[in-house]
């Protein structure tokens, strides 16, 4: 894909900043309200700040995955062929190609991943296995990721009220009799937020490092000659590592 004139390496990264750097700042920002206590405790619950922080973290991680993956494809559009050969349907509207024709050389990845789900470990591992031949999340990490996003789903979609499906997913047997479905709520504490923040940040670092290595290997094995701006953009995939 021919580059537009005067392409700068930052243009390959959505927002003009590597997704890892953005996520590092978002993790810090999201943790701030976790320890905040409402001034009028008659109107707000003590844990409301932690709930907001927790849901924000989960949303920011999904955004990181989407933007990081977009950058990988923007930098090396030849990877789209890998997705197609593994049965992935790439959906680009004709109108998008027309509207973004001038910037397609630096925004193809963003268009490709726009409709892709990054809300499960299975989805992330599956996509990266097809894209770069790696599965970033281990079985243990995938289980923790699933539990974290089950908590997030409960807060966002059920107002934090315990549901039967959540109970089946998350409760150990001894807890079932002590929690009342459709009455009790999940307690989210500042400590819960900090644990989630560290876990998601560690996952993001792992994804940055492994995808950077895998892309460099893909370029070498396939004897690709990426333009200079693309090569410069590659190094920032692991920014923060």
C-alpha cells in the first residue's frame, strides 16, 4: 500500500499516540476516583467511586486492544492476508474506502478492527493467533480476565444486582446460600480496583511485547520491506515496556 506524502510514524497509531502510552495514563486516571468518598453519604454509596473506576478500567482495556491491534495492521497491512487465509471476514464498506482513501495507508487497521470484539480472552487470543500466530493470554490469565469482565458486565448491565447467571459463573458453592439473587450487590472496593488495574496493565504490557516481537518476526520471515515511517512506528508498539 503506497504511503501518502509526508507520512509521519505517529499517524499509524490511532490518536497519534501509541495505545500503550494512552492506556498507561488511563489506568492512573481510572484509579483516582476509587478512593473518593461522597461528601453526602445519605445520597451516594461509599463504593460508588470504586465502581466507576472499575468499569472505566475494563472499557479502557478494550480500547487499548482495539487501538493497538489497529496500529499493528496499519504498520503492516500485509497481515490482513493472514486474517483472510484463516477464514476471517474483513468487512470494509465501499463508502469507507472512498471517504478515507487519502489516509487508508495509515488507517486501514482502524477500519478493519472497528467491528471486532475484544471483550473476551477467547476473542483476543483467537484474533492474535490468526494475525501473528501468538496467544497472549495464558489459561490462568484468561480465567481471571473472564471473571473481571463478568463483574464489569454485572455492574453495567444489571445495575450491580446479583443475577442467577452471575451466580453460576462466579460463586463458589459455600457462598450461594449467603447471597440473595436479585437483592444483594457485588461489593467493589478500592483494593479490588487496584488489583484489576495491575492485572490489566500487566496484560497490556505482555500484549505490547509479544505483538512487537511477532510482527518483527513476520516481517523478517516474509522478507518484507516496510517504508521508513512504518519501520519507525514498529518500535513504539512496545512503548512503556
